[in-house]
C-alpha cells in the first residue's frame, strides 16, 4: 500500500518535472511500478540501478540527492522566489511536490525488498537479503528550500559562479582559474576602477561596460577574474565568451535579465580584422540596438589593441572620398565602452620593486644590485616590464 501511494504522488509532481526525467528518478519510478505490478525480476533490476545511480553521483541516500536537485535545477517556483514574486497556486503546487518527494525519500528500503521477495522465486531469497540499502533520512522541507531560493536563487547560477558560453549553451566551471586579489601586483589604480564599477553593478546602479587594453602580461584578464573573490561579490557571476560566440550574446543577455545575480560577460583578448563578421554584432551589443542591456549585466573585455580593429597603412592612403570616416568607423568600437582603462608596461622603478617583492615571497637571498641587474637583463630578452615577466624571472632563479 505504501509503495502504491508513493507512485501515485510521484505521478502528480508538476513544478519539479525535470527531476523526474533524470536517470535516477526514472529508475525509482520504474522500481515503484514493478513492485506494484509484481514484476520481481524488473524490480530487482531497478532497485540495483537506483543504488548504482546514487553512489555514482556521490550520494548515500535519496534525500540528499533530492535536496541537491531541488536547489540546483531550474524550476518555476525557484525563479518566482528569486525574483520576489507571488503566485499562491504555484506555491501550493511546489509545496505538494516537495512533500511528495520527501515522503518518497523516507520510504524504507525494506518496503521494496519485501515486495521483491513476494514476487520472486525462492532461489532469489539470499540475493534479495544481501542487497545494499541506501539511507532514508530527509534533511529538507518546503520552508528550508524557499529560504535557500531567497538567499541564493536556484539552478546553475546558485551552484556555480563561473561559466563558459559555447555554441549557445552555458558550460559551468566548477573550479575557475581566478586569482585572489592578494596575488595581484601593481596597477592598483586600474584595478580600483574596475572594482568600483563592479560594485555599482552589484548595488543595482548603472554600471559601465569596461575595456581593459594595453600590453600583454600586465594582468588585464586577472583583474577581471579576481572580481569573483572580492568581498561582497557573492551574487556576482562571470561568463566567459569567445569572440566566435558573440553572435549568440543577445540571447544570453535576455536570459539573464531580471535575475537576482549580477553578471559580467567577459571577452578576453578581443580584436577584429578588417572584414570580421562579428564586428557589427559587437557594436550592436554594446550600443545601437533596439534592445536595452539588462541592468544586472555588464560587458568586460580585454585587448592588446586600444581601438580593437587592426588598421593598415592602406586604410590611410585609401581611394575613398572620405578616408577619415573609414578610419573613424574602425576606431569607434572602443568608444562604446563607457570605461576604458589602459594597462601599460611598468616603469623601471615599479618593475624592480615588484621583483624585490616576489623575491621576498620566495625567500630568495641575493645581493640586491645583482638581482636588479639580472632582472633588467631578463626584461630585455623578454620584451616588457610586466608582472608576467617578473614572475617568469623569479621562476628562472628557482630552477636548479
């Protein structure tokens, strides 16, 4: 009787339908039906499948697995709470679903084993008796789930903080390569501008799109990625987009509008050739399109080129009637970023100060004049006084 009630309740789940279509819940549903119908062999097969799926995903019980799914699967009720809306009908349906799923998770494994024993031949008795059992504790209820949605939102953005946008799909990055602010050296004024703008975004006030341009190795990308680990940035999400995927950005931006989280759409090493087809798409995304940029979204880009578009001498000696307009068109894209921050090669004093700092962190003991002479020699061979070159120099001193 208990299993029949669980199967009926599961059939009425409406708000959390996607959970029912996972491999684990499909096996659970089939297990319930097999036990109800006296199909012992199928029940045995589905029971072992449920145990396998739980362990494969790293869970000891159905309750823990469901708590994970309820929080991190996109659903209408979670989105409603995230946006601060009200819908009594939806809330009632979600409450009923959560209760049904919690009751299912509490169902003792012995209920399935007894149904199998009654439906299988006697020779299966020792097999059924030796089957493993999963835990049946449940640590969640509707109120705790609602509180989670209010504090963290729901779905992928509640679980992960960094993503890749590839061919129209979000790919979560569980362990992003983002430096902590303490690891960044030099360029304090530039980083402060990025930080101030990001805090405007987090506070819900108008924030600028940002272009960080200048020499390679100066920490432009690291500055953007380090925002995830700044204090007070818990609601910030970073989505990295490759230039070839820019055409799909409007679709992504529409999906982000109105959410509780704030989003940096990050385009690293942005540059265009003369006939690049994505150039006009980028112009429209930044400014000029009919569709507004959502208030919780800002575009941050890095580039080694100040104007983003490569110019040739032929552009300046063009046969066009107004060559100046052609050049202006190619340099106008950068101007659509409200905040443009230069990252230029360090001067000698700052470079050597950075070398001293890194040497101290590594515990390297060397005469200061010798260290500086070697650092300048290294810089000449590696073309640039940047944090990247300084780190590479210190690494070379550690090499036996």
